[in-house]
């Protein structure tokens, strides 16, 4: 029996890695697309990079909320496939309403970003930085509809355990974004130099191309054609739409609360000057890049737990969750060591080591050392949240996120930054404390899932 049990854990490890590694690499390539913008715009100077940090800070929470809401389509489709009854029809219904949600959410967000400059000034930022942020966003806002559509299609491929196409297209997207950004920002290849606006526009071009390519795969691949995902696309489905929002709204708010606290951190950094904002943006880009690995494992955990839930397999739920958790925390431990060992070379990837950038580099280095300290808890909280989403458990984790990020994390950060005079280092320390608080609560809830009735009612 013990041998059989070990074999089942090894089988789960293989299945999780098989599903997760393309998702991880796709997450990394997606993050690299954004990091490419930061690297290119960083060549315009620390002030230009600070403007982009404020722009992306404004979009971060909003786009994470949208991503979270759309993420609900993954466990819904996974559970339908696990149950096998009316699977094709149920998957198509969920996919269709998720695409509708993506398109509907993009419209008000685009309207907000189109007039972002006065909002950024009203939030206490320097007018010249706000002007640069507005310039970037006027190009970047057109990336939102294709980006959201891409996420829904990616969820479907993850549930089908065929995420390789996402990786292939995302990798090509890096090259497209690099070429488009280089040409449009600096005026190469016969194009005008559009500066910050060109950087935003390059992202829009890249995501449009990626969404169209992935849609072509879903329409032409033999395995996916049977779902007729785009068939009767305009057909209403109020019940399934409501189901998506019921499950997805807490996920969106959970992710939005986390994103918003990092956005708030960027704007608090603006009170300490452009160098603090630039240093914060660099450290955040590096931390966000490492975060893509446990995020991919969390997505795999949601699918694997959801499939086991659909089968009514309690032991399978346990194996799926803890396997992803161990992989995610283990990877983040390695990243913590790397950040502690070589912070300055990592910072130098984004800013030239010149006297004009010295302050931003020094601050970014100090922020990155703190980011190294919270790698473990950041990985733990995101994978644990993915495990709970596989059980369709989203409302209580949302409350954990609200309290952990906004009451504990931001509260400690503001106190240290302003009350104790730590400034930017205080903000980052508060973020670390908030992440640790949320991680502890998420893990405890997963460990008590049977006692809380998160599994048993759904086995029938």
C-alpha cells in the first residue's frame, strides 16, 4: 500500500509538472513582455521609467481584478471535464460568457486610462511624471481587450492540459514586442520616435497579434474544434454569466486587493521622489518575474484540484494541492537566495550605472533585498489560493486578502515609512508582512478543508 501511495504521488508530480511548466514559461514570457517595455524605456532615463511605473501602477490592480474574474472560468471548465457529463456543452458555455465578460470589462477600463493624467496628479504625483504616464497609457490602453481575450483562451487550453500553444505564442510575442518597442520608442526602421506613447502602442500591437494567433489555434486544431468555442458567440446565457461572476468576483477582488496594495505602494513612493518610484519599479519587475513560477503552479493546482473534485476523489485533491505547493515554495526559496546574493547586477539590467541613476539603483537594491525576504510567503499565498480555487472556495480567501494586504500590510508599511522614517524600505517591509499574514491564513484554510465542508458536499 505504501508503494502504491508513493506511486500516486509521483504520478501527481509528473502530471502537475506536465501541466505547469508550459503555464510557468507562458507566465514568464508574458511578464518579460512587460519587463521589455521597462528595459527599453529605462534607456530614456530614470524619470521616464518612473512615469511608466505610475502608469502600470494604475493598471495593475484593475487588470489583476479582471484576470481574477476571468480565472473563474478555469475551475468551472475543469470540474465539467472531470464530471464528463455534458462536458463539451458546459465548457463552451463557460468559455463564451468569459469572453463576453472580457470584452465588457475592457470598455470602462479603457475609458479610465484614456483620461488618467489628471487622476495621477490628483493622487499627489509630480505633474511631469503624470504627463509621461498619461502618454504611455494612451497607447497601452488598446492592449486590454486582446489581453483579456487571450487569458480566457489560455484558461481553456490549461483545462485541456494543452498549454504548449500558449507558450509558443507568448515566446513569439516577446520578439514582436521587442521589435515593435525598439522601433516605436526610438524611431527605428523608418518609423517616428514616439517615446513613451510608442512603448504603450507596442504592447497593444503585441497582444492583438497574440490573441489572434491563439484564436486561430482554437478554430483549427482538431482536438479543440469539437467544442465550437466561437459558435453562437452572440447567444445570451444569463445563468452561466451569473455563475461566472458569483465564483469569479471574489477571485477578482482577492487578486485586485493584492495588486492594489502594490499600486498604492508605487504612489506612496512618488511622495519620496522619482528615484524611489524608479527603484520600486525595478524591484517590482524582478519580484513579479519570479512570482510567475508559483503563479503558474497555482493555475495548475486549480485545474488539477478541480479535476479531482469533479471525480469526487478526495485523496486526489490532497495530492494535487500539496504537490503544487511544495514546488512553488521550493522555487521561491531558490529565488530568495539569488536576490540576496546578487541584487545589484539584477538592478543593472534595467538602468545604466551612471551618476544620474545612482540614487534609483541604490534604492532599488535595498528594495530587492526586502523582496528576497518575502519570496517564500509570496509563493505560499498564491499557490494556496489556487488550491482553494480548485475547490470553488473564493469568498473567504477574498476577506483574507482584504485584511492582510490593506489592513496589515499597508498599515504596517505606512507606519514604518512615515511614522518611523523608513520611507520606501518601510513600504516594502509592510508588503512582506501582509503577504506573510495572507499566506498563513490560506494554508490554514486548505489544511482544514474537510472540517470546513469545502470538499464533502461537492463529492455527491
